[in-house]
């Protein structure tokens, strides 16, 4: 495998190779630039600077992988079914800083056969979707998720994400699942069903009713006195305030008047730094359909912001290139925890 200016001294898999190169540029000899690494089959190419994502996406094809280093990147409209990997959406114990994407972003993918996967990215503003097929948002932070004029959602999964507000109201729809995530305000479709598992959300929106939700092991509150949740099913959920009205069928659910009855520290003021851990009594006594605690830290995929792929821990780059134009790179990799 050939790369324009870097040559690894270790034998690494192609996928890990891409990930390692993306962070080398942030810590060592590449002038602390943002780096986007595009992998197309056996070809790898790097782009530098705040427009690196824009340039990499312009040359990408469906099925390619773009890996971003830590740092701030200008957004681009995503029109290809790629895999987009970031360094994470929060600083962690290894000292790896997040990948931020500034400005608004639109996702509109006409290809119905390939999958879009975005993991470990902090979208600081609004992500608008149009046509979106077989998409996964994993371990991301999104300022706002909203629909554009023409929408078609099919098999969308939101896993281990924090979202300020989400409006999921497609014109054409076939399957949306939100798993172990927290959403400050959710407005759901009128005629289609959204399934939420082990999640926290508040209700909001221009209409007075959020409808057609299947809720499992979730925690729900209302943001406005005039709002209500209707035409839905709730299994082993907790409502904070009067959320579940007559048209909500509840099974083994709990009512709480205050946040302190449910959470250790969270008081209902949603932010991307909020702590959604339950207080000890609720965590141990009110269990979900699977016998584990409810909320974002329960279930089979407890919330954790660190991406699931391996990331470099220490990088060392030689100060000089070789006679044939290569830089020697040494990388120490920390395993996923």
C-alpha cells in the first residue's frame, strides 16, 4: 500500500493504517494541521487544513473511508455513502481531543445500496437530512438534527449520541431506532413510528403532541406545559412530569415529579456535558425489560463517548525525509476499552 509522504515502520492493517495516519498529523511533524485521510480500495491519500474534509469528500466514492484527526474542520454536504471516522466527540483519558465539524451540514444520499456510517464526530451546528438510507450515527454529538424539504429515511440508527434537538419527520419512512442516546428535545413524525431504547429525551416542537414512539427502558420529560406524548407505547420507562397521556399504553412504567428522584446530578438542563447517571436507588430498583438499569448507561450498549476502533496513543515522526521522499513514523496504539 502506498501513501504520498508517510511510510509506517510497522506492518498494520489497512483500516488501522488510515486511523493512525490521521492522528500523526495532529501531534508531530505535520505542523499541527488537521488531517483527513481518504482510503479508496488500496489507495490512501491525505489532505491537510481546515478544508481537508471538503477536499477528501470531493474525491471520495461510495464505500470509501475518510478518517479525521482531532481539530476543527469546515463542513461539507455529504452526498456519498462513506464511512466517516473522527477522533471522538469528547476529550478522553488518553488526551485525544475531539473532531469538530463547524457550520451546518446537509446529508443527501441517493445510493440505496451502500451504508453511511459516521462515528466519533462533534457536529457543532445543524445536520439536515434529505434522502438517507442505511445510516448509522455512532458516538457523535450533533447540535441539531433536522429534515430538509424532501426526505426519505430508511433504516436510520442513532447509537450512543448526544443531540440538542431532533426533528424526525420524513415524507417517506422505513425504520428509525435511537439507542442509548440523549436528546434535549425530540419531535417525532405524525404517521410513522420511531423506536427508542435506553435513551433520555425531552419533547418539543411547533405542534403540541409528539406521537408514534415505541419506548423501551427510556426516561422522558416534557419541555413545555402544553406538550404531550400520544399514540405511543412505553415499556419499563420513567416519566418526569405528566408525559404519558391517555393514548400512551404503558407497561411497568414509573412516574417521578422531580429530576432528583431519578438522576444523581442532572436537573433537566440539557447540555453536551450533562451527566445522566441515575441515583443509586433508581439504578438498583427500577429495572428495564432486560433486567438492567434504564437510561443511557443501561442495556446492551451503555453510553460511552470513545469510538470503538483503535486509536493511536503516542506518535513519533522522524525530523527528516528519506532520499525517496518518505517520513518514518512510529506509532503506539492503545486498545479500545
